[in-house]
């Protein structure tokens, strides 16, 4: 039998992966990652970002938290219109919630699911699309199982 320290590391998990559990009896048992998530109360994947944008540049993003395994790229489409592109199609229809926070009057941020791997962001000064609105504003994406 191999020592635990010599086993290869798994860096991503899927719901059908199993963990080996010692239940204090002479035998060991297995539990699926899906069951473990449920028991721990983890019903969703989450991506928390801080987003800034200046002039006509694409937004810059800082990942605060990401347990989705997707990578995110940002681009500028037009004045006050930006796209977040995810490396995988995880934004499930009717199971994705997006929270965009901005507390500086008179600015407004709107973020919506635009497809299975894209989020459209609009920034406004009153009712007009505008650049240079985003300044370390938070966008939280939750994908529920």
C-alpha cells in the first residue's frame, strides 16, 4: 500500500470523485464529493471579483475568490459596455446569480448573464453609458447546483 505522502495530488474535483474515510472501525468507507458538498452546505460555486476600468481600456479584474476552476478575461465592447468571458461554460441558465455592487452616486453598474460562459457589464452615469465608472467595484457570480 502506498503512503499518503507519495500519492499524486488532485487539483480539480467533480461530483463523482470519491474520498476515503476512516470511520473508526477496522474498515474504510468512501463518500462522494457531491455528498461532501451537500453535508458541508456548499450549494454553489462562487467567483468574487474586484473590477476597475479607465479611459477606453478593457476592465482589469482581481479575483478575490474563485472555486469554479474557470478563468476570467475582461474586454471592452463599447463605451460603458464590457464582457467577462469564462474559460468554461458553467453559467447555467436559471441557476446563475450575479451581484454587482457600486456605492458611488451618480454611477450605476449592471451585470447580466449573456450566455453559458459570458457576462455583460454596463456602466452608466445617470442614464448614459460611460467609461471610467468601475473602481474596485465588486461583482459576485454564484452558480447553484
